[in-house]
């Protein structure tokens, strides 16, 4: 799925279960699935993964996102 990055937010907090959450949320827009128009979506990338180099992601760039069968981001490429 191709999407345009509209915002980048660093995530660093401890959830209610006491687990430390560290990563990055990419706020994106893309053509909607099963709808007319565009859809906005926040995509979480954990810092515990090495799926992509986040330093290449900039506001306004296009990315191609691949999801695994569980709905988590498996990989993405900056276009």
C-alpha cells in the first residue's frame, strides 16, 4: 500500500500493563480501501524492529507499506 507521510511522532511511554513502548508513529494518507476518497491512518513502527531505516522518512515523502498476516507492518520502502 502506497501512502504519503503527513506527520512523524516519536513514541516513548509505559502502558497500563507496565510494558515500555518505544517506537515511531507515521501519520499517513492513502487511497481508501473499499471507499471513495482518501483515508488517514497512523502506522506504528516499533524500535525493536529493523524493518526499515526511519532516518530516510521525511514529511511529504511516499512510502510503500507491507503488512504481515497479523496486520502488523512487516516492511516499508521510501519511494
